[in-house]
């Protein structure tokens, strides 16, 4: 560990101390996540991928493009029984969704699990899941948005890598008419699943902070990350490259969430920061916030020197590439652009 | 032991500032007049009716300086935040509480001001007032029992509030320090230096304008961070103007909360008059209360 990293982890530990007595008093034990990530076996042709709905509901017809596409990759697809189920906004009741995901976690015949869509609901079942078999036989869990709960939980408690990417509801209906960015982003899921070394580029931005960083990727949806603060799924960020994205939030709310990250010590020990897409809910008339997302972010991290990039292709948008959470990457931010490259273990 | 700031005497001065959102001075005039009619002098800070043109009542530095001055001003015995909105989180770590620690004074407000209540309770073990702000005095509000409960609190009279029962209430009696405020802010503070401990305490929560799924998510966060399991009691206030998604959540806000707390043995009451609506009694954060959730009524007594 170099001096910079050592110092930042000391600082982070100090900052997070006030949390610990409360946690201990509540009888909750925060587990320190393992130093080395556990990488589930990559997929090969003939393997089976499961599709389940741990959060919002989806109709069977709406996942047909995803099924066809993944079958064209040589995969067999197992459709869970929560697909087509509906309990108001959820893909079935909590028990239905827990059971479906649990079966897929435990079934040795299933090598990866794609969440059909996000929405809201993963936090309602994460504590009901039994990860003991999964922890000894890990497999890829795939999704984003509300699925950030699972990424953060798996990393925090088991050190198991997972894939932050588009889900079944983002596969184009007609592959032949799909735009290049749709094709490329969907194929990035295939690359990630089949074990290719991932590489990404992003355009330069005047707000970027140049530099090079190496660290494990962690992150996801900002609102979801904030809502995990203090819980057993709380994200660990020290020495990591953190990526965040969000949609439909007011600027003031984004500001408040970045203060939560800052004030809970989650920004001080980073090795790098990746800001993805932020779809803003416009300010109400007379309530103009007067700051951009770039202002909001740069203000919170002005005391730290790690590289930062904006407009990275991750988020609730078409250019949303598959990222391997928990795996080491090198981030290089320069005046000519941004590169993120997976570091093979 | 919790520090209780001195109650006010006739002739004492109340300072009014806007540490978060903007408020025009005329919107606070009835409040100023009323506080004077209660026998207090009023000193207003530069952030009330400022020339700010955006969301905030001033830049972070301006809001910080105004709040700091009024905290440090010996002649000011209580600080009424004219309104909430959003903004205290942006300055809380830069406020110097040294003079406040030596000579605590009542800090009054709710909503975004929950950050101040939680911070000074958690860091300085000092009581504060979760109570109506300037806007509540307008449109005839100055004489309602909720605004008057602020007057009584400032005078040091012990409060005793009652409200109707609710089908989801869990009957029983609890004694403990009262903590809480706006749910979104309590959740937002988790993991920070202003985070509150809830064990053995009576927790009260209210919110406004949130999506139902988000209420569900925040209660899951409280529960998963251990904030609900060892309470002495739980007071669910008003959840006003709740929003729902295009695909409905399928439960009322009360049902959402009830589902998540029904496993606990401690007394719980719903629809207590603490809220963003008119029904908003002054509550002393950090002070010991007795909560009695009975068959016929609910009593909260200092």
C-alpha cells in the first residue's frame, strides 16, 4: 500500500467511527469486505442464464428481445416465475420475488442471473436471501438502478464481483434496426459475461480532473447508494474507483446526496471518481438551484486530488456500458479523453 | 445529561434567520408581529428577505455568516429559522458551536432544520425545538394551538399533547428522550457526524411530497441501519401530499409504515400532529417525554 492510500484509509476509518457505536448498539455487525474480489466463473456457450424480477414487474412479451439476443450468444435462458407476475409495481410479492431469486442463486445449473428490470424493491428482499450457497459457488448478478442494492450487498459482504449493466427492458425490439450505441452497449454485457478484458473511453470534459488511478470499481445509482448508508449493504469506497449515476432527481437532491457521501466519509479515500449520466428533474419555478452537477461534485471533492471524469457512459441512458463491479480497473483522465481499462488479476 | 437552553423571559430577543431556502420579509411579518405581541424583541438576520435570486436565501458563506452571528450574539436568546427548504447540510460542518456550547439557546424550526436538531443533539447533547416556522403564522395561523404551543414551549411550560387513536396504533407506555424530525433528512444524515442514536428513545417522523416507494425505501433504511429495533416508542406524524408512481405502490403510507414496524413491541402511534400541514405541535428534541398510546387517545407528555 502506498503512502497516499495508507493516509486516505486512515482518514476514512476516522471519519466512519461515529457510525460504529450506533451499529454495535443496534446489534448489527458491519462486515469488512474481503481485500481480493471473488470473480464468478465467466460464461461459455451452452451455459444457462436466469431472468428474474427482484424489483419492478415486467411482462413476458417484453423480455423476448433479450431472450432471443442472449440465445444468439449461445446461452440457454431460464425465465423465472416472477416474469409476468405483478403485485402493483412489484414483480410479485416480496415472498415470490425472494423465492425466485433464491432459487436462481442456489441452482448449480444457472451460471448468471439477469434482473429483468429495476424499479424499486430489491432492498425489501435482500435481508431475506440466503447467500451461503452463492458465496461458495458465485455467479454473475446483472443489472443496475435499483439492482445497485445487490451489487453493494454482494461486494460488502462477500467480495463477489457483479455486472452493472442494462437489463432485459433495454434490449432493442429489432436488433437489425438498432442504433450502433444500442448494439454496442448490449454486446458489452456479452463481453463482460464471457470474460473479455473491458475497455471504455469517454470524451474529454472541461470539468474533468486529470490523473491516473487504479482500484476496484464500486458504485451505481446514487439515490440507492445513499439509501444503503448505515445498513449491512453500505458501500465501501476506500481505495476504489467510485462511479455514480442517477435519474429524475432535483439538483438540490443530488447536492444533498453528494453531501451524504462526503459527510459519511465515502469520498475522502477514493482512488478515482467516475460521474455517469445524471438526468435532472427541472427546478420548480422560483426554486432555481443555480448549480450544475459538475459544480455540485467538484465542490464536495475539492479537498482531494484523485482523478475525476464526467459524462462517462453509464446511467439511465442509451450509452450505458456494462461495468464489472468489484474488479480492478485503471482510470486515466487526460486532456484528450478518458480511458477505463480492466486490470486482469 | 441533556442541556436545556434557558427558557425565555419577557423582553428577551428572538433572532430570525434563513439558513436554507429564501423567504421574502413580508412572509415573515406576521410572525415578527406575533413574537412581539408575545412580549419578545425580534432581531432579523440579513438572510431574511435577502436579495438572493435563486433557491437559497444567500450563498453558503452568507447563510453561514448570518447564522454564526446570531448564534454568537449574546443578546439573542432563541433562533427561529424562518423556513426550511434545503441548505443546512451545506453549511453544518462549518458552523462554530463554541459559544453555543457555553451558552446554549433554543434553535427553532423543522423540515430541513432537522439537520440542526440532529447535529446539536448528537454532538452537543443540547435540546432544541421542532416547531412551526414563520410561514405557519400567516393566514390566521398565529392564534392556532400549534403556533401557540411554540409560545408555551418558549415560556418553559411543560407540554401535554393529545390526539386521536388510529387503527394501526400499538398500545402501551414509553418514556425516553424525544428525537426525530423529517424522515428524508434523518435518512440523509445516516453515516454522517449529525446522525442520531435512537436506542431507548422516542422517535418521531414526518415528511412531505415524497413518493410512497421512497417512504418505503427510507423506512427500510432506518430499519436496516438498526434505528427502529430498540426504540422506546415511535410517533408517526403527518405524511402530507404523498405522491405515487404511474404503476401504483398499492399501499397507503400508513400501511407501508405499519408493515415495517408491526413486529416491534414498543408503543407506536400514527397521525400524530407533527407535520408539514397546520397540525404541528412544538416538540423539544432531546427532552424526556412520556408517550401513552391508549385505547381512547394518545398522550405525549413532557
